[in-house]
């Protein structure tokens, strides 16, 4: 199973939100490039980057930071947040991003999503952020009337490479992933699912590993890595397939401030 560190960008800094609330953000570093390098040194083979300003405003805001990360590391990068037209997708792919995550337009512009999936095969991933089973959009500021499972089925039919499923109520809370929702989603679609939200321990990762045979092929870990509740090196040893190296398991984020 892929263990994917999250780098959430807000005003150029690496932060974590609590349940997607922009008013409850915690800054972990002013230097996201150095954070990315550290996760790569720890052994990850993929990074998950979200432009939180972009998700809220509808346009890429932290593009320079994303490009700097892409130039600094050699692992696969997936990016989302504020990507709502073809030009932004192409722009990200041109600066070295391997996969682009679409969220809001998956609900609002399904025809465009289909076109993008056809033009950029295996490079379009759909981010489904669910609040009580319903899809949230526009940086989680709005909740639609679309069921998460309904959207997942539609996006699979349109050619999406994978689904990233986030339970908003668990995101940033260290309360554990929503196993039942993930199991239900896996039973509904056949494309890969990447779990996100709530991971607090290696035990949580092992519970997700039990769903790998059902299609949950990866997990995004955010706050737990930054607080030290989860060591990336130990997580990769337990469930992952990263490049384990003999370096200290935890990162001192005070050094980046």
C-alpha cells in the first residue's frame, strides 16, 4: 500500500487544517520544499500536495511552491486545489506533476472531466471529499446534494485513474479513518481508492491494509506525520513499499520555521 505524505499549502506555508476549517490551521513549516525533501529522504515514493488557497478561491495560488517542490524531488507528485479548467491541468503537468486531482468540477462540470480523462489518460484523479456521505466542494465550504458513492461511479465511467476519498469530519482529527465508508466505496467501484483523513497510528494503517485486496491501494497521511504520532519510516515498513533508508524516523519541523 502506498503511504503518501500530505503537504497542504496555505499562503506558501505548510499547514494542517482541522476538519477542513481554514480558521483552525496550524503552521508546521514556512519551507514546504524542505519538508518535501525530508519525506522523500524518509522513503516515500509519492507526495500529495493541496493548494488550500486555490481550493477556496478557484484558481491556483501556490503554483510557485508546487513547481519548486517538483523541481526539488524525483518522486511522483499529485496536486489538487483550485484546478477547475484544462489550462490549469496542463500547467501542472508541464511543471513536473504526475497526477492532477479534480474535486469541484467533478460535481459541476462532468463533461469537462471526461474530456480531461481522455486527453490525459491515467493522470486525472478525482478527489471526493465527503461530509456525512455527501460531496463537499469549493474548498469544503459548500456541501452538494451528490452522494459520494454516486459521484465515484460516475467518475469511474468517465475514465478517472483513481479516487481519493476524504472523510471531512475525520480530517486532521487523528480519530482514525472511516473504514466502513471506504469498504462501501470499494464495493461500488473497481478503480483504485486512496484513503484520506483521520489516520493517527500505524494500527490505523494496518486496518486500511486489510482493505487493499478490495481496492484501497493507498493512504494519505497528514497531521499524524507532522505531530510525530506516525513515523513515516515505520509506516512504510509496516504497510508500504517505499525506499527505506537508515535515517532518524521523525522530523524536527522547528528547523524549517
